C-alpha cells in the first residue's frame, strides 16, 4: 500500500510538473499584458 501510494504521488507530481512547465512556456510566449 505504501509503495503504490508513493508511486501514485510520484506520477501525479511528475504530471503536474510537466503541466506547470508547459503553462510557464505558454505564458512566456504571450506578450506582456501589462507594462
């Protein structure tokens, strides 16, 4: 149970990390909304 729970947390964290990186890249491409 502990191992499976650790794997779920690891996979979830990895997916969240990739999604955050993707969002940051998209924000970097978008021109600044405010000066």
